[in-house]
C-alpha cells in the first residue's frame, strides 16, 4: 500500500466522538449567546450528531453528560441513536453544579457529600450499561481556594477510596477515565491537577482506570505530546477531550490556534501504533484511545464548527501519518538533529487536503464536509423545526 493510500484509509477510519453539550448553548461565564435551531433535548442532540456523522463519515459517536442529558429511558435513547447510525460514547459525570459540592465532591471532607458524588457516578456506570457505552468519565472541580483550607493527602486518600468503590460498577470491559485540570474553578489547589496525579490515582484504582487528556487543561508552554507519550508507555491513556486554547481553558475548536501542537500529539499516537514489537503496551493503548471533542461554540454556528473540528483533527492525523518513521529513526540514531526535525516539519507542511478530499470522495462522502453542510438545507431546517421549548444549555 502506498503511503498516500495508507494515510487515506487511516483517516477515513479514524473514529471521533462529539460532545452532546457542544450542540447546546454554552459560552463564557460572562455571556452565552443563544443560537437558532439548538436542540431542546438529548434526542435532538443525537440528531445533530447524526448530521455531523453523515457529512464527515467519521464522527459517529456522541458523549453524554449527566444530569444534562438525563432521559426517562436510556435504552430508548441508545436505540434512537442506533437508528441514525450513532453510538453512545463516554458518559460524563457532573459533580460540579450542586450546592453540596461547594467544598468538593469525591474529596469532600464530609462522608455524606462523598456518598452523594459516588452515587451519582454509580448512576453514570448504570447509564453506560443501558446505552452500551464503555467509558465513564470523571472530571472533578474539587480543590481549595486558600492555603490551609484542607489537607492534600487526606483529600487524595478520599479520592482513591471513592474511585475504588466506583470501579467495580463499570460495565464489563468498561473503562474509567480520570480527567485532570490544573486550576479552575478552584484557584489555590486542584485535587486532580495534572497527568502525574491522574496517573498515580488510576494506578491505585485498577487496570481499566485511565487518564483523559483535555488539551485545554495545561499551563501555557506545557509539552502535551510528551505527556501523551508517557501515558501511552504506561498503557494509561484513555482518551482526549480535544479543543484548543490561547490563554486558559478556552474550549476553542481543536487545531484552530495551534495546529502544529495537534500534529505533534498525533505524531506520538501514530508512532505508538507503529511500535507493535518494540512497545506492545503503547501500541495496544494507542489503538483504544478515544478522540472526543470537548468544545464550546458560543459565537460561531455550532454544527459547522463541529464539522471543521473533525476536519482539523483528520488533517493533523493525516500529516502525522505522512512522517517517514524509518528515516526519522535513522536520523535520530545518527544524532542528525536537523534531518530529524526536517522530516517532521516537512510532513506537517504538506497540504493533505486534496488527499483527504479524494479519500472522502472514494468513500461516497462529500469531499469537503464543511462546504457541503453549508450548501445543504440543514441549518435552515433545524431552525425551522426547533421553535419553542427550551434550548439545551449547561445548566
Ligand atoms: C471541565 O473543564 C471539562 O473539561 C470537563 O470535561 C467537563 O466534563 C466539561 O469540561 C464540561 O463542559
Ligand atoms: Mn474536558
């Protein structure tokens, strides 16, 4: 197989998950700008995901966030999704919007509050089982605002204990993802602040506890691709919450600010996939990684933004697949700094859009999903159909 057709095949097979909350109205803490045609319930969010899946061919699963996406009958929601070619992806827990969680959830000093948070995540495990999902995701807003407010080790002990209690309730072969974030909403310390914390906690919890890397959750200048490589080597990279940032946790479209960083992350994943013999752990781990978008479309129209994001990720992945890994290894072992860097940079500088367009065409998809979506009637149709009711948001 030529490198071009290998790239085309890999990119048209890349599975991408979209977030139900990305279809709803969301924004900054200053203002959420409502848009026409926004879904009013989880079923309509699934319809939007199905549209993205139809135009891109690769984004066919939708992550849910509980309680935002609570319905009376989850197996019905899953069946509704299936009929539209959509799968239910990760079940995201929410222990950050209840009065009781002022001082934390799983790390809270009070047993009763921890119990409530555990029960909520157990419910998420149950929802995963009912919807055929294999991932339950935990992101905690837990932390403190003032030095002395609570004890780091006591809180970490509570975290490990509660996650160990939840772990056996995962669906069979299900995985628990623990997501880190260095600050916000807590400003002095965050209980799961970085990959090292998330990794060591996962190691205490169980083999199927893995780390979720939200690309927006790092301090500026952090080398995210190195974090990805370490997690892969440990077999603990669960998945990504993909987005882009300029300053904080900005939740902008993936690849919109720093596409070179996205390419470098993809390069680590591609290398791990190729390392079957030299690093079987990283190889196996790279094959199970979930590529989810965790974005917020406040001023830009939502569906076109999701479609652009999917295309941005495909482009970064295609470029990473073009890196000549044999030549790269040779340059590395010869200590040829410039040649090694040139191999990477040349792949990044390749315009892969024509290649992706023809791969999509061959697969019976629109060559440019974004342009095809804009030319379609979908935007008008959704706005006309969804009049009245309450548009979904993150409250
Ligand atoms: C937290 O900032 C986060 O990235 C987590 O993934 C949450 O579940 C999500 O955002 C909610 O928007
Ligand atoms: Mn996230």
